[in-house]
C-alpha cells in the first residue's frame, strides 16, 4: 500500500520523490519509495515529453480555421522530419529543474506552515510564482521552430556565432532567456503568472472529484456478496485517481492554453494574435476563435497525462527490484571499502 501511495503522488507531479529521499535515509522502505518515485517519474517525463511538446504547439495555434490536420503521432513525425528529433525534447532539461524546484518550494512552505488552513494554497502560489520563469523558458523552447530560428542570431555576440551557411545556432536556454529579457525585461519572465496561480486549484478540484468516486466504490464493495473483496485494490484506486485527474484537467485546461499563449513568443505581424495579458487573451480568443480555442490539444494532453500516470504504475515492481539491487550493491561496495581501511 505504501508503494501505491507513491505511484499516486507521481501522477500529480513526476520526479517529486527525490525531495523525500534525504529525509528518509533512516527508513529503508521510505528510501526505496523515494528512489522508485524518482526513477518512475523520470521515465514518465522522458517518454511523454514529446507529447508535451506537441501539446504546447497545439495550444498556441491561433488560427480559427485551423483544425488539427494530423494526430499527435503524425505531428511528432513532422517535427522530426522538418526540424530534427531533438526538437521533440526542446526545454527538457529546464522542465526537470522546474518540477524539482516546484516540489521543493511547495514542500518547504507546507512543512513550515502546515498548521495553518491556507497552507496548501499558499505553498502552491509561492511555488507557481518562483518557478514561472522556468516554465516560460520551457514553453519558448518547446514552441521554437527552425522557421524563425534565423531571427535569433542577433542575440549572440560575434565571438559566439559559429559561421554556417545552412544551420543557425541551436535555440538553447541562453537564447530563450535573452529573447524574453529583450522583449519585456525582468518582468517578462512572469508572463502567464495569473492563469498559473489560478491553476493552483487543480489538486483541490481533483480531490473533490476523487472523494465521491471512492465513497461510491467502497459502498459497492460493502454491498458485494464477495466477502474477500471488500477493500479497494491498488488498480481500482489508480483508475479512480486517473479519472479524477482527467476531470480536473478538462476543467482547468483553458487556463493552461492561456498560459502557453502568453508565454510563447508573440506574433507581431497580426494584432489579433498579440496578447497584452490574461484578460486580453481571453477576449481575443472568444472573439476570433470561439470556445474551441480554449480546448486546442486537449486529446493530446489527456493521452500524455494517462501515459505519464500509467508508466510508473506498470513499472513499479521492476523499479523496486532495480532499486533494491542497486542499494545492495552499494552496501556491499561500502563495506568492502570500510574493510579495506
């Protein structure tokens, strides 16, 4: 059951488990849980990140008349064909830093103010504000294409530019940061902070959806004629959590679309594609795209969320065995080292 709780936590935030490891050194089971969570979360993020990239690009599509001509897999193929496979992982490294930082800040404030009722909201808000610059850089790197890459060579100093007639320099973290700073200065790194703050309510929405589902399941179990099957299984709990998470995702998805559009590079050629802020974005999306615009890429997001949750769950036993083997080998090497002193 302990491992089931870990998988549940991974569904909400991949690779948050490393933050539990340091406080669990004296508890072998907790240490294994932390390492398994780190491994499972990293694998989930690694496997599903291309879907995240495609999803972000779908969200920022502003043309009302454009419906998705291709599925997510087809879009991934076109990105690889036209831009290279590495573009599927644009912003992957800062995304990992953002997740770990977010969880670290959240856990710190939760532990510091856990006796106060508003703890969860406070921790979520502080975490969202502090990690918004990382989220913005990730969005820029995910949505950057080779089409506009030549426009960024002017951000480099002459000594940094590698002469090439065919390929511009890669659009990495440094160029993304310079691009944002050049557009709006320091405050530019907090574009999209308002929808991000509102999205802090997503875990609460998920909990409100999950609790009635769990109560109904337990009620059906109690009324069941099978006396040996009265408790909810880990698979049933996982499915309920998945369903609740998908419900919360659908309800908060418009905020995610708005955030992505505010954080992506603004199109200066078309006025209706430029957003001054959250309210302006909502107004223009309704006027020029209709309500459909708020749900662009939703199916891809659902697929990515389910896959990110399923991978740690399916790989749990293998990961536990792997972690136990690594710890055993590490222990043997440690004692050999001590014995040799």
